[in-house]
C-alpha cells in the first residue's frame, strides 16, 4: 500500500486491507481487548498468529525473512516469561513475613502512599495515609469498575478498614457481577500502597514489571472466557458474511468442520500432501488463494464433492473463487479500483 493511494482513495485502500483475514483477526482481537482488560494475553497471541500466518505465506511464496523476525520475537517473549516467572517466585518468597496485613501495619512508616492494582474493568488506584501505625485516611483516585459494579462491598470494606486502622481479610462478597474482582483489586491496591511504606520491601525487577504489565496482564477469569466464547460465535457469523462480500464463494469455507466426506468421494483424494478438496477449502479459509490455484489443475470437475458436503462447499467453487480473487487483486493493483461488492 502506497501513501499516495491511501490519500487519494482511502475507502478503497481500507477495503483492500480488510481483504486480508489476518488484518480482520487483529481488528476483532483489538475489539475484544478493548472490552476486556484481562484479555491482553489473548490479544498478543492473536496478533502473533495473524502476522505469523501472513508472513509464513510470504516465506513460502518468495522466501521472505520476515517470518524469522517474528520467530525471534516469540522466542524473546518465551524467554521473558521464564525470567519473569523465576523473579516473581523468588520475590514472593522474600515477601512472606513482610506483609502489611493485620499487625504488619507496625512495619509501615508514617506517610502518604499511592497503590495500584487491576480491577474488573481496569486499574484501581488508591492513596492512603498512615499515622502512628494506623491507616487514617483512604482515598480512591481511580475506579473504572464503578460503571459496572455496585460499590456497596467496597464502601463497607473501606469503612471497616478505617475503623480497624489496618488491612484485614474481607468476608465473602455477594455474587454481584464483577464485585469479587473489584474488591480483590481494591484490596490489592491498598496492599501495594502499604508495602511502599515498609523499608526494603522486596520488589520485582524492571524487566519482570515490564512483562507483567505489557505482555501477561491480568489472567482471564470465568466471566471473560464465557463472554469471549459468545463473541467468538458472533464474530464467526460476521466473518462469514463479510468474507462472502469480499470474495464470493469463500465465506462458507469458515464452516468446514473437517468431516472429510468430500475427500471420501473425490477421485483424486490427495495430491502434494493436500487432501482434496478439503485441503483447498482450508487453504481458502486461510486466504491462501495462490496455493488453491496451484492445486486446481488436479481437480477433474466431477462435482461429487458438491453433492456430499453438508455445508455446500466444493472444490470447483473455491477454485473459481480463488481465481476471481486473484483477478480482482491484479485489477485493483493496476487500476486502483475495486470491484463492486455483492
Ligand atoms: S470436483 Fe474436483 S475436488 Fe470435487 S470431487 Fe471432483 S475432482 Fe474432487
Ligand atoms: S465435506 Fe464439506 S465440511 Fe466436510 S471436510 Fe469437505 S468441505 Fe469440509
């Protein structure tokens, strides 16, 4: 994509970029990450898979080295996880016996401290004041959970904390949506603030902090996973429709469930390690139309697969779609114009 094309015809350029399934996956992942702060890890994996599939295709077609840069990045992330895991384990061991909970308040020096932690919808930030080994004030500086969680639990916890003057273990919360996560985040933020008042409190090194904040994030909870499953189904329906608009005849490839009924009736069965025509359908799903065109010469067009597939896929259908997609790509590269969509 050249910048002149982008400025002269932004809509066509956007349409053209959206043709790549990897790009669309990244957009879906960004939407999910915006909805759920605890899904950062899922976002990272999705982006890596999407870029990996595009660059792997480029490597196979023209031996581009970009795929190996990505591989290097993945190895860096894996090494980062190992280093962070070891550091977190060691620091947590050192921290036992230095906790600011309960009587641990006697280790905390007088002063004002700010602490942060992750709530249900984002970071929770608090400021506490300690005087004569008692918490004398507690101010909430950031609290995005307020939009989705009733704050009865937090308000009651705050009242008891100020009465006791120290951090205590809260009782079981009611099963309000997100209330448990919110209260846990709130308590952790207070613990973080109090620990800053303990001299020589062990801390994670900068590298582990970087990894925890930017790569791992908060682990997805049950609510997030359920919502992700629902969103996945919605995205699949949307993707089916969208793909059919972009390249007619290919949308249904998403629904192939590898039953291999088509392979059973195909007289070719397997060529160059690809099962026919199921492999063609799966290559279409990945947007690898070049490979579909390469393998199309083996299809004799008998049409048996079309009669057998419960979804309505067939070898000739995806082959014809692949050639049409290639023609469109060539045409738009020459003229900068896109075809009318269905
Ligand atoms: S139409 Fe092609 S892919 Fe389908 S069964 Fe016949 S030879 Fe196989
Ligand atoms: S018969 Fe249809 S659903 Fe089954 S593997 Fe072939 S293309 Fe996929």
